[in-house]
């Protein structure tokens, strides 16, 4: 299954590189891709400086959000947990928007947009957990989702406020964060997520036995030797970091972390040893294909990622809700 989806991912990336708003002959695309001497310089620019970094960016974002979704659904034992519904994405976007339109450019450059987005995601998630936690009763699943929605709405309002008071000439980048877009991505923008995602992936893969134990309940997990506090602190921080870095590259990309892990479970079951790699690859495939559709459906105009994702994710989300309702 994983080998087959990896082949599909390679084909999706190739399609993302070869097709777009510019109509290029296939032979010229191949020459530009392989940088042959007879390749046109402008085509090399389109493929190597515009399309390729963008396609790799959305693949990394899709994999990161899917991995964050698997982590959160496992540790919270909640099938509706994901970075978008629990407020991480909105918190990250609010911090990034503030950095773009409010903080001096020298400060934003010194701190770094990815670090600001991570801080916003972590703050939003801590607020969500605090609102959902009941002393003596632990974490309430329904309250967690409601708190996440409330926190998400709050930080979305904060982002809208910053946009309202900002200079119109500098709000374009902030708007792309709110709507979701990888347009204009440069190679340097990929570095933080390209470094963090493999490390978190390897760590989560090594911790899959503990994640499987957590699904049995806190008491059984502790009896099996799982250090729940350390596990949750480390992996929640990793999920917030992934969400923050993803927002810094492509803005708010909703529902990937919710829907894709469920798609993977339908294919390979709940064992995290098989679930984690498949979910990451499926997340990459989904976002690469959606980004390609955003570029070609209304060419030469582009649709925001958030528009098509919400459209495609609505039916699976309804099915997930029905399954959750039957399980309650």
C-alpha cells in the first residue's frame, strides 16, 4: 500500500511541475526540467524557481499537517482532533499576520515568521486544552472541540483586526495566509519544514508502540510503562511546530489533518506503525493535487487552497461526524 501511494505521489509531483497556468510544450518542459543546454531560459525559470519549490512546499505542508493530525487524534483519543479545529492553525496565522502587518520588518526578520507562527500555534493549543480540562474529570472530548472552535474564531478575529488596521500595501501576504496559498514560495522558505518534518516523522515512528498503548486508555498505557506526561508534552509541541511551519509556508490549510488520517485508517487500520507513513504520503498527495487544481481550474487566475480544500473535505467530514455520533 505504501509503495503504491509513493508512486502516486511521484506522479502527482510530476503533474504539478509540468502543468500550470503557463501552456508549455511537453518536450520543452523536459528540456527545462533536466536543464539541457538547448532549454529556454524562461522555461527553466518557471519550472525551477516557481513550480518546483511550490509543489515541494505543498507536499511538505500536506505531510506535516497529516502527521500533526495523527499525533493529536492519538494522544487525545478524539477522532475530530486536528490542527485546524483545535485552533493551532488560526493561532499560527494570527501570529504570522501580526508579524507581517504590525511588527517592524527588522523584528519580524530577526525572529523569523516560522518561529512566530509556532508560538501562535502553541499559545492557541494551550488555551484550547485549558478551556477543555475539568479538574477531577480530565479532558472532555466535546468540550475540546467546542473550545477549539471558539479559540479558532478568536484568533481569526485577531487576524482580521490586524488586516483592518494595516497599510493596504502590505496586506497581500497576510491575506494569502488567511486564504491558504503557496504562490511565490522560494527555495529558502522550504528549509525549516524540510528539516523539521523528517525529524518529527522519525520520532513519531519510533514512538508508535506508545501511541498504540495510549489508544487503550491512560491507565493501561501507564501500566505498560508509557510516560504519558512526557509523551504528550513532546508530541503536542511537535504538532504545534509542524502546524506553525506549515502556516508560515502556505497559510491556513484546513481539514487535511482531520480527513487524511481517517483515509489512512480505512486503508491500513489503526496500527500507528503502518498508519503514520501512509498518512504522511496521503497528505502530500492530497495537497499537491488540490494545489494543481487551484492553478488550472480558472487559469490564468488561481484559487486559494482553502476554497477547494473546504469544498472537497466537506463530504468526508460529514461521514466522520456520523461515525463519531454512532460511537458516542
